[in-house]
C-alpha cells in the first residue's frame, strides 16, 4: 500500500512514483521470496533501495524538463507476522492495537527537527518560517521524492526511514495511511478513535474522516487509506 501527496504545481512526481514503485517492489520482493534462505537482502533493504532508485530515475526525467514536482511516499508491506513501513516526507502511518492505542508507524520529516536541521545546515542550507518552517524558505518537509532543485543543493534527501513491527505483539485492529492533510486536522489518537467507531462503514471510515478533515478547514490534499486486520493476521484494505 502506498500513499502519495504531490506538493508542486504538477502531479508528475506523484504519478511517476505511483506507476513505477509498486512494480519494482513487486518484482524485487518476488525474487527475494524465491531465494530468501540464501539472500543477504531483507524487506527493509529492498524497500530502501527501490525507493532511492525510483527517486534517482525520476529526478533524471523531471530535471530534463525543468519540472520541480515532488511527492511524499509512505509504503507498508505486510509479510507473515511482520509489518514493514517505509516513509519519506510527511505522510504518516498510524496503527490501532487491540486495546485501541494509537501506535505511530512513521514520523514526519520536518525541517525544524534537530536531526534534520543539523543535516540541512551542514549541507549549506537554511530553514525559515513562511507559514511553517521550510527548507530554503520553500519546502515544508525535509525529505521527499523529486524536488530536483533542492536535491541538487543536498538540503532535501530521499532517504526513507524504515521500521518493522511484530504483529503478534501488537495484535492490530487497523492502520491508517494518510497524507499530511489529515494530520493537519487530526492527532494520531483522534484519528484512531474516529475510525474505530466507524469500522462497520463500507470504507472502514476512510471517507468519513476525509470529509471531517475537510469540514475542519484543512485546505491541503487529504488522502486516506484504512486497512482493517482480521484476527487471522490477513488484511482487508479499503481506501
């Protein structure tokens, strides 16, 4: 499952990643499964490498046409009893465990964070406040796919954060994968409570929470996917 949010004047970056990344991930994961016992790879390494590869491919294409488009990327891979989540940017994943607790699956990449701020400064860049803290006064996140002018300066990177979760321990009810528009209107805990009360709806509450975020005045992209887990550990995704 992948959630995107384009943050430039065109949708080129989001469309490229949406078309390309699932295919290359599928190919590499299938090859890995066939040779798993003898492989030095892992779900984490495959996810990291393919996100970086897709970003490199896309930068070459978009920079050739001077297209400055960029996008966030949030990917969740379910395998056996593990959930592997890769994140670039400020889309966010949150899981609801068996007790109704909100468990963060990712953390936003924001310029004001100490680690990101130090990296940006070391690269010769700066952050400034323009409605929100922005890299070079432009981008409100510190990592993304695309955004070739800021990538050339090395102030924005595409390195994903990747975390693996033990589903037997968490015993999840559902997870939410959403773009930053939702999180501008809902905290992790609020979103989990809202969805938990609406899991009997056709889309597990995804449509309802999008509308509620809009009614709360969010002007940004609001893309939401809710994945409900069955007790057997299988999944039933709806968006």
